[in-house]
C-alpha cells in the first residue's frame, strides 16, 4: 500500500513538472470588433477575414451577424476580405436547397482586389467600420 502511494506521489510530481511553464503558446492575439453594412443595411451574415499585408502569413477570421463582428487577430497591417452568399435560383431537388452565390463585389471579397484595410494595434481599441456598396 505504501509503495503504491509513493508511486502515485511520484506520478503527480512528474505531471506537475511537465505542466509548469506551459502557458499559452503562439502569437499574441488582440480583440477586434466592428460593423459591416452593405448598401446602407447591416450585413445579415457573412465572414470577415483579416489577411496580413505580407503574403504567406496566417489569416484571422470571424463571423458577421446582423452587421456586427468580434474576434481575435494578430497585430499589424491587414487586408480585409468580406464574404457573404445568398440563395439564388430554384431549389435543387437532390440538394434540397437553392444554390448559394457570393454577392459581395470583388473589391471587398477578393484577396487580390480588396480595397479594405485595417491596422490591428497592440494597444488600441481595434474597432472598425466597413461600408460596402454594390449591385
């Protein structure tokens, strides 16, 4: 019995030693939030992507719901892409739904063409407003 207790104590000490100093890893993330409107109305739903100005680095993304978004992003200059789709056309009987089409213009939704930018600051409020227009 005493031998089992000694083994248990040793196991607990080993586990503690493994977890000491194991804090969060990776880059520091910062809260970003804001609004997205499309033709004067809150964007009902979509995705917002903060892509680093330097290609090849990791993107940060969040959901837009009722024109509002909030997520975590890395600091730095960003190219912003906003995507949204809606049902268009008749229901496909095999899929049970109408096809979805992207309706946000390329100057806001394409990685190559987006005109939207944001600077995520380590010390700032990081609140952004994106006003989109299109057909």
